[in-house]
C-alpha cells in the first residue's frame, strides 16, 4: 500500500511540473499575441458634423478600425446615416463620416485599432 502512495505522489509531482510548463507556454503565447496585435482602444462621440476626427497617435496609414455603437443614438446614426470609417492619418487620427452627408452628434462609440505588420 505504501508503494501505491509513493507512486501517486510521484505522479502528482510530474503532473504539477507539466502544468507549470503549460502555464509558462501560455504566458509566452499571450505575450507574443499582444506584441503582434497591441491593444489600442478607446471611445469617441460624434461631433455635429458630417465627419468626426478621432485623435489617436497609434493609428497607422493601414490601420483597421473596428467600432461599435454604445448608445441608442449611435445605433440610429449607423442605421439611418451610414456611418463608416473614412480615413487614417498616420500617427495622429482616424475619421468617421456619414454616407448620407448629414451632420450627426451625440452618438457614442467604442473602438479598437488593429495595425497589421
């Protein structure tokens, strides 16, 4: 019976060692993902204009901006005015414009910027 407990103890020690290695590897994978795709995010409110410039120094010329309305006004603006990401200014900002050409205000949005390599 003592041999069974000794074997169990060894098996548990091996399991713990293996799990520590898994945690280390997952941590490295997470670091690599964050290095490749840094978290660049924020919020903006539309100004009373057809185009709103959102200041963010992390924007590159080829940045992809993903945005989401965060209030009912914003959802209505997207639906009725055709809000879209219209331009990037490298190192400075991105612009959101309305397809309808109507000035809009009051819509709040959250965004994430992805900078492909």
